[in-house]
C-alpha cells in the first residue's frame, strides 16, 4: 500500500465542524437521535446508544485506528485524539466502548505483530469489526507480570487456559488481544501476547463471563472470558515468545497519550453546559456568571482544559518527535489530565448547584459526565499505575538531562505542523536522558526574564525543577518502584505538573504566527502557569488578569466553538 | 547519592570485577541489605527488582560505564554474572 502525502491534518478549516462532529449533530436538538437526551436515556438503560454505534460504523471509525501504511487513516496521534474528542463530548461509553477500545486492542499488534496479523486486524477494523484487549485480571490488576492466564505449548501451537475479567467489548469483539503467561520463571520474559480471531477459535473452549455493572460509563459492556484449553495456532503469537511486556510498554504509550487528549471532549461539554447555565440564570440581580466565585470556577476550568490540551497534544506529538522520552511523558499526561478534569468538574458542579445531580433536564448530561469520569480515568491505567511508571524513570533525566539537554525542536509544539507517521517501533520502553520537554522551562525563564508576569512565573517553575532534581537524586532505589512511599508518588505529580507547564510554554512560543489572537496573547499562558505554580506549592505570585480569558470563554460558548487549542466549530 | 562508582566516558568494555562489584552494590542498595548478602548467581527478580526498575538499571549502567546497553538487558540476562558475562566480554555484538 503506498502512502499518500495528503493535506497536513491540523490545517482543516476551523470554521467547519469535524466530519464526525457534523454527523453527530446538535446535541441539544430534541429531534436529533444523537442528542444528549438520547445518550442519557441509553445510559439509564445501561446500553450503548444503537444510533451511536450505527453512526460510528457508517463513518468507518475503525479506519482511524489502522496505520496509513495498512490502508487506514492513522498517521498522527494528536490528530487521532482530536478525531475521538467529539465522541467523548457526547458519551464516554461510546467513545471508549465502541471507539478507543479498538486502539487499546490493536496497538500491540501494530507494535509487534507479524505482517499476517497486522493485515488481519487492519482488514477487520476497516470492515467495521470490533476488537477487545484482554490484558488484565481482577486479582492482579495492572501488575501484568502477575497475570495467571496461561498459554502452554501444544503440538505446533498453544493451549490457552484461565480467566480474564473486566474486559471491555469482549463479547462483541471479532478479534481479541490476550496477554498470557508462557513461562514458569519469575521475571519479565514469561508473558506473551496472542491475537485471537474469534471467528476461528473453537467456541466450546471458551465461555463469556457475566457482565460487570459500573457506577459510571454505565453503557459500556465490561465482561470477561474464561478459556478452557482453547487451542491456538502458532500464528496467534504476537511478536516473540516472552515479549508481551515490551510490546505493551510501547503500545500503551500511544493509548495513554491519545486517551488523555480524546477525553477532553467530556470537560468541554461540562464547561459548555455550566457556562450556558451561568450566563442565563440570574441571582442577586445579575447573571450567575458575573458572581466572582462562579466566574473564577468557569475561568479556572477553561484554563485547566487548555493546560490539559497543551500537555496531551505535546505528548501525542512527542510519540513522533521524542520517542525516546514518551515512556515518561505518556503516563504523566494520563495521570494529570484526569486529575485536572476531575477538579475542574467538581468546581463546575458547585456553580451548577442542585442541577449537578439531576438526571434529566437541560443539565442532565452534566451528572452523567461527572459519574463517567472516575470510571473512565481508571479504565486503562489509573493515576497510581501512571505514577508508579513515572517514578523509576525520574532519576536518570534528573542526573543527566535537566538543565543540560536543549529544548525540543519547534515541531513538537507547532499544532499545525505535519509529522512523520506514527512508528511504534521507535518508542523506547524506558526514558532516555534526553528530556527536551522539561528543557523548555529554564530556556523560557531566560528568554522571559524581563516580563513582569511571565518572568517571575517561569522563575518559580525553574526553582521547582531544581528542587525536583535534588529530590529525585536523593530517591533511594527502592522508593523508585511500585513499593514507593507516598513521597515518591508526590515526585511523579510534580514532574507531571512541570511537564504541563513546559507544554504550555512551548505551545505559546511556537504558535505565535497562527491567526488565533487568543493563543498568541499571554493572558491564557500567564493564568495557566499561575495555576500550575500554585499546584506546585508556590504562593499566589504576581497578579494575573483573567478577564480576557473569561471573555474568550463566553465568546466561544456563543460562537459554538470548542474550548481546546484549535477551537474548531461544533455542530 | 547516586552511585559510588566514578562516571566514565569510554567505549571499551568495563573490567568484569569492577562491573560485578558495582552491580552488587546497586542491588544491595536497592534491597537495603549488606553487599555481602548479594550473590552474583541469583536472579535479580528474586531480590525483588521489578520489571520497571530492571529497565532503569540499564540506564544506570550506560551512564556509569559509558557503554550503550539494551533496555531489556536485565530481563534477558537475569543475574549479575549473566550481565557481567555479556558486557565485560572482550567481544560482543
């Protein structure tokens, strides 16, 4: 298959909705079968909205997960996150359970699969098939090395036994990626991945487990599967025997980065719902949005969304530009974005008051997204797993890279610069001493030293990086493992916050020739850096004028454009 | 405190004894026990070195001894003796 250059992805006309958003239509139109109310009703029933599934199948969403070299539309991770964002704006269950799950299931095959497996999976996804990733077991969670499902050599193939639980989409999947133990030795070479073609495995050798019901994302189908000596051909093995951990460590960098960016759609809906409410509702003789507390909550949520987009977009682009570092960056994004989102939603809930928990009416969608978020955040690497992945990787850049490595090239941050197609093979499974993202901080501090607002803020960030470096160097080896004390987890949080600040600075520095005056201006940047320095434990610092940020928020709400960096028109 | 060994910038294989001593010290530091308790023929995983930490150990070897090392070295060569055998051998691929 030849690859066509095509137009650079981010250059699509921002005045036109994304085609998928266009198909989803106006979420507030009661006659739209894909309205918020329709998704709410489906959620109450605990089932994916059939019209939503049909729309994704008609759109051919599966092609978004297939690399371009295999006939699909996947080329850039940041672009994929933006394609999925309209889905998460409506319904996380559909976005994950009939959307992103296919990336989670297929990424290890793109990373390590044989040409035959890649072709099979590509054909299946391009034809609208569904997939599932059976990696976890309830007893061992994300401690994948402790997984017990076993594949034993049998003749010229394998025999699979044991139970995989809490597996999204498994009963509907046409292909399932399974992680299984293939060696008795303790350590990291005793697990392998298998690609099961569900049309050809003998069904009498597997049994689907009853569905697990959930508090949020009620419509997703979390199931399980029990294998009873299920025979697999030799060709089912993905990559090398004993190679599962390596493949998964590569593949999950992509899934973590893309999911962080995709799920921002949900915060967009929350902020839009509450901004509209606060603008219309009057209290004490004025709109709620003019009350300082409410205005601060709305502005803060908008800033947090922009911070989260800077971080997730940069990390997605780093998969292409700095693939030696994304084993550190991807868990930083997957840790921080849900945290920022949760806190923003909580403060928006205060503005909404009693309507934040009503399950119907104009703001009914809010409580659904609020309930969905904790479930969605845990799906595929929760906060603790991400922190535990970050901690052991910190001492090396602390020792060799911070204050030494030069800043990353501008293409990392230029949101409209096309990148080479995503190449899973280039992703390193542990971070190099080449932290070009954090290197933005001391560099920006130098450049912005004379700026009365940004100068002091960058100074604080550089101070925090220096302290983090000293703390990381003092980290004992044992505290750099999942057995770390809470102290180690706090270092991971500080790293993620500094990465977010560096991403904001990089995005601002390298997009100043774009037409959008808001992105060029420093108002959002100063507000973002201030919020991040406060999270890092600094005092409130220089006064930051957020009036322009609030004005942008209300204008985007009126114009019906997205609250993210690109600010594309919505349906 | 990072490591007691001096940092080198060299492409020649390290001295086997020096590498072995350094690895024993790292493992002892990790498991918080006297270095004399660390045997060179016991698998690192049995001392509790988990998968991710084993990956970072390779970065430490690279930085300390100035030789490029595959990230999965400690997965594939699971004892100190095995690592020394690979890295300190006069010729390796």
